[in-house]
C-alpha cells in the first residue's frame, strides 16, 4: 500500500463506509509493503471509524509490514484483530 495504489484503496474504503455495514475489515494479511501514504490512509480510516460507530478493524499484517507500523508508532493505536 503506497502512493501508487492508495487512491484506489481509499475510494473502496470510502464506498464501504458509505454503506450500513456493521463491520468493515481491512485484510492486511497479504500486504508486502506499506509507505507513509498507506500509513496515513490507515490512520485517517481509523479516525473516521471512531467518529462513526468504530466499525473498522484490521487483520494482522505480515512481519515486515508490522515492523514498519511499529517504527511509525501506530501498531498499538490501530484496531487490529486476530
């Protein structure tokens, strides 16, 4: 998730948020790379979710992505589920 595809991911996420779905799950299990654009996207999605019933949850990413989230200091802030 980086500058090249974050716009598409965000459009899909905004579409899901506009529905009455009880839960929105972002599956990060297959994600191999994330940059600051992807991190910003996740933080923004989490903020919108907290303002709207906290419907968002994320699956745990692979180790290399989890490491980037740890370095960025947001690994404990995002709503991960097992």
